[in-house]
């Protein structure tokens, strides 16, 4: 199935969203990243392979001395996302024949952190319902395509949003957003819009297999 563009728009308020919050390590294209060295299991595991601290870490919060602490409802939302990622982790290992580490480049954001990185006030990140991720060894296009195929095959719960983000200015990641109610199932890309030369969003009907591109 070809990648079909349904609409195109640019929101001037989110032209550089998330770029400021991504670590230098995560700015390396994931297909070129080295697998992380084994570390002791963190004490704040919320699922077998994901810790709360992975979702609450923020370079922006550290740099500005901001708190990024979720409340009980937000912690419950974060756990839902972690459980979704656990299933993704299993499916990726099954498809590719080995464990593929998932790096969370941005997860929960307090109101102040969300404001400082340029996020929208109603961003799913604000409520712990989203994670920007990379899969070590897989390109962003491959990861997005794999997720898309898993969802369409009924192997993964349909997300509210699945966005392939490859903006001009640094960093590449996949945004996975869940919802409180019925998911919208939006597929989008965030990249340079040819007409403006600036970053913007496009809604797509499907993601193309990068191996056939």
C-alpha cells in the first residue's frame, strides 16, 4: 500500500516541538545507535521492561530545574503506555528475530515542562498518554511501518495517534499517543513541508514499507 497524503497543514505554534527536549544520545539516528549496555533493573519498574523514570526524564526539566512528577491518574496513564510498548517490544522481537531495545525520548510532561518545550496544552504527553520512542537498530521509517502493520493486523491496540517524526533541526522519533476514550487512529508524519520549507504535519492513509521504497 502506498503512502497516501490526506491533508497537509502547518501549525506555527509547534514548528519545533520536542526538538529541545531530546538528548544528544537520542539525536543519533536509531539505526546507527549502539545497543545500551546491561544495567541493574531500576527500582521503579512499572512493567517488566519499562521504568517510570524513563517516562518522566526530561533534559529540559533538568536544565531549568523544573519538577516533572505525575499524579496518580497520570501514573496510571503512563502504565497503560508502558504496557502497550511491552506488546510492541514482543512483536518486534518476533519479527526481527532478536530483542530490540526501545528508547523513550520523551514521555510525561508536567504543565510547565510541556509549556517550555512548546507542546500544545492538550498534548497527550501532558497527561502521560504518549511516548516518543526509538528502537535501537531500526530506522524511524521501519519502526513506524512495523507498528502500522501490527495495528492493522490486530496485533496491537489501535493508538489515538501514530506519528512518524523526522523534523528539520535534530532528532527522529515515533510518537505513540493513546486516549481516554475511543482512539481516533490517526496516522501522521511530521517533517519539512516542501511548500514552506518548515516543519509541519501531514495526515496519511498508510505507511509505506521502506524496504520497497
